[in-house]
C-alpha cells in the first residue's frame, strides 16, 4: 500500500532573513521616534526666556555691596519655578531675592534701571536699593524692596516685592522681575566694568549669561 506524501513548502532562508531585517528596522525606527517625541515634548513644555540681566556694584562701599536684576518669562506650557540664581558660580540665597510677579506688559518690558543706593538694608550690612516717590510710603523693613522705575509714582512702572522664601513660581505665559542682593564680597569695587557670569534656572530650563558689572555711587 502506497502512502501519499504531502509536500509542505517552507519559507526560504533568504526570505526569513529579509523579514527579520525589516522587522528590526521598523522596530528600531519606532523606538527612535518615540524617544524623539518624548524629548521634544519635554523641551517644549518647560522653558523660560530671560529678557535682561543686570549687575551693579557700589563704587565706594568697601564690603563689596552689589545688586542684580533679571526679567524672566515662562514660555512653556506648564507651571515652572525659578529656583536658582548664581553669580560667579555662587548661589544667591532665596532670602536675598525680591520678586514681583504682578506685572503689566509695560512694567516687564521696561529696562531694569538702577535706581540709587539707600541705607535701608534688606537683612545684610551695607546699602540697599531703594527709591522715593511711590516707594516713600512703602514699609521700610528688612524684607521689602520698592523701585519706582520711571519716577511717575503710583500705578506706573513700580516694582514692589518682598523677600522670597523659596523658588518663584510662574504660570505658563507668566513673567517676573527679580532683584537680588549679591553675597557681600562676591563682587567688589574693582570689578566695575568687568564681565561676570549670572546663571538663572527654573529646573532644567535656563542658562548662564555674561554681564558687564556697572559701578554706581
């Protein structure tokens, strides 16, 4: 008795190799695209724009009293917090930050001008920045800073801020002007006209900036 043999055709070795290669390429491309989308999504959602950075040093104060200021805007689409300002690699403590987040577009866009030294000292020795006008009626205590940017008084380009206790939080599209007192001795009168580095960060977003120190009497 003869048994009929069934012929089963197997996939050739060449075709198997091609399928494996194509699958590997497709899988690899998918992984790359997924990783790229994650990276792009992260960089697009957390971002800040620093509009201006200034540094001023007192011309004659022997202790090296200096102030700085910066404008920061949240250009991402999630809440961020400015959590680091450093000058020459030395972090400025939160208690020496004075931030105003309730700003009009005009107040934010206005140049951050030095408005004079006064013997009102926010928590440390030496002069502090302070100006009369609208600021004359502000509480002159160790945790308050008031700067009338244009001298027109109430309601027009007035920066008012209290000492920070932690990072400065900003909603998407929000902005802040931050004045900060540099640690005494970090900058001295000899540094007037010298280039210095100031870093401003909100988490991973941010960068160091190069600033010319201005001497002010």
